[in-house]
């Protein structure tokens, strides 16, 4: 399906597609079967993406080692990258580093950008974003945050317990959300800190065993911060504006998740169409069975609607809107579309869909988290519903709910 993307976006997408077809997918085929790739392979992939295909960190400014493309023009690159679990890693548009790079670019000081952002873009560092806490701390309701940071001279002392910090085991530094003003509402009393992983008191307890991970493999760590001291310069962004900055990170990051995952859905449908076009049974190819054709048609339709909605939300962000409601809508809808598309592809491919010769099993395991991570479905629906009911004007209710009854007065009544 073609979209009204700019010439520049199409040019970037073509380069990303060439990298995927010529390098990433062949490598994926070699590595498939639950194997993870080594750090050396990741470095090689990134070098190839950068040097030979000129497609690397398109979303980051040139001053920091990226390509300086607009969010909107980078969009189809994220979609292409999502067609393999290795794609985003290769092009350095991989979560959570991608969201952390965006935040450091937006809110970091010159020193923070030099020390953390630029090596992160290069791929020399790995980062984590540490916000979610075990029961009864911050999760779906982030106001329940318990981690604190107390000022002591020109240092901050951080105490707390986090988990599900993606990359937490491998991370060189962590961006940690903590309460800095206990008297204020959490939305006005929390701040973000850059915490080096080797700082005293950072205890990476474990990689929480989990479903998914696939060819790249990544940890989701439980981490205790026990009296961790960081200097004032490690405050990221404004004091007590941690939630604001987290939103600045999470809004676009939710949308880039949607872009990558829609690429995964596209690839799943490509595989389903290829398999069913080749495989014969009951006197014809499977692709000639209407029951499968119609389900593929529905999946294609829903994916197109998702990709159109993602473009609409990206356009709004590009002109400076927060686009909270469109982003929440994209998040809930795309997660459902992608999950269903992968499930359909598994079904279409029969036992091959379950096996690991194809990437579908890895996709299937990875997509499930998308309905929980960065805000569960119910949390985004809550936001959308609140907005929907805000528009209800009580003065206008009666005529709306009395449809069909005689019109009591007013011009045009009979
Ligand atoms: C793969 C993965 C990677 C992650 N990476 C990170 C990371 O890098 N950094 C980080 O900080 N966190 C990360 N998380 C955590 C993630 O952001 C949280 O899991 C998510 O915000 C939900 O919080 P919770 O797990 O505490 O669920 P809970 O708050 O315990 O909620 C449980 C369930 O209850 C339902 N629910 C919640 N609220 C409502 C409501 N108001 N109405 C109805 N139902 C509701 C939802 O279905 C939800 O899934 C990751 C999670 C996963 C699975």
C-alpha cells in the first residue's frame, strides 16, 4: 500500500528496504531458531547500515551522529526495520535506546549529550529506562511511584526498587524516575536522573524470566537502587519535571513502537501470502480458499487503517502537537492489529508457523508484550474514553437521547 509520504521519506525507505532484503533478512535466516546474535554481529550490521546503505539513526540530529531527518520522514524507516527483529538494531532505531536518545537530545545538557547521547548513537553504550516498580509501586498508575531522590549537598541519593527495565542487565547507564518532592503531587514532584550502571548501590538483581526476546535477545531487569549517589549534573531535564519529560519520551516512543510493529505485521502477512500461494490442498492452492482470503483481506485492511492513523499522529507531532489521544488510539489499535495478523500468519502456515524455521514464532512471542508495555490497553482506553466523554454537553443530551419522540417546540417541529 502506498502512502502520501514525502520524496525524502520514500528515498530513506528504499535504502532501509535494500538493507533489509540484502543483509538483515539473509542474516535472520541463518540465525533463526531461537539463537541470539553476538555483539560483534550487531556492530557489523550497524557498520554496514551506516557505511554501505547510509541509513543509521535517521531520527537523531547530525550534530549527535544521526542523519537529522524529521520524525515524519523517518517513519517508513521504522516500519521497514520492524520487518525483522534485527532490523531496528541494525539501523539504530531500537527500543529502549531510541526513546532514550530522543530524550537526551531533547532535555540533556551539552555535557550529558557528549557523555551519553553521542556514544549511545554510535552504539558504544547501552541504556535503560527505569520507571516501573514491583507491587505496590508505580506501574499502570505511575503516580504510585515509591523511588525517592534526596538532595545531599551537591549530590542526589536515590533509593528504590524497579523492575522490567529493558536492557537493565547490559546497560551502561540507566535513566531513573524518582520522587524529588514528596509534598507535591507526583506529576509535579518527580525528576529523571542519569545513573551509571557501575555506581555504588546499583544492584541488578536479575533478568526477569520472560516470553519473547528472539534473535537479538534483551533483558528486562529487576534493579535495586540502594543509596545511589549521583552529582547534580546527572539530573536530566528540569527538577520536578520528570513526568513531563517521561511523556516527551513516551509519546513518540509509543508511536515508533507502532511503526516497528506494523512492519512486523506486514512481514507476517507477506509470509502468509507466500505460503498459502504455494501450498496446495483439497484441489487448489490454499490462497484460493475464500475462508483464508477473506481473513487476509481483513488483516490487510486493518493494517492499512493502523498505518494511516500512525501517519496522522506523526503529522500532528511533527507540527508540535502532543497528540496524546491519537497516539493512545494508535497504540491500542495497532497492538491488536499486529497481534491478530501474526496469529493469522501462524495459522496460514500450519506447523511451519509454529516452527522456528520462519520468524513467526519469534514475532508471536514478542508482540504480546505490546498490549502491556508503554501503557496497557486499558490505560490507553481510559485516556481515550475520558476525552470522548469530555465532549458530551449536558445541555444537548436530551434531543440526542429522545430521537424519534415528538419534537417539543423549536423551529421546524411538526
Ligand atoms: C517486555 C516489557 C518491557 C518493558 N520495559 C520497560 C522499561 O524499559 N522500563 C520500564 O519502566 N517499564 C518497562 N515495562 C513495564 C511496563 O511499562 C509495565 O508493565 C506497564 O506499564 C504495566 O504496569 P504493571 O506491569 O505494573 O501492570 P499493573 O499496573 O499491575 O496492571 C496489570 C493489568 O491491569 C490492567 N489495568 C491496569 N490499570 C487498569 C485500569 N485503570 N482499568 C482496567 N484495567 C487496568 C491492565 O490490563 C494491566 O496489564 C516493560 C514491560 C514489558 C512487558
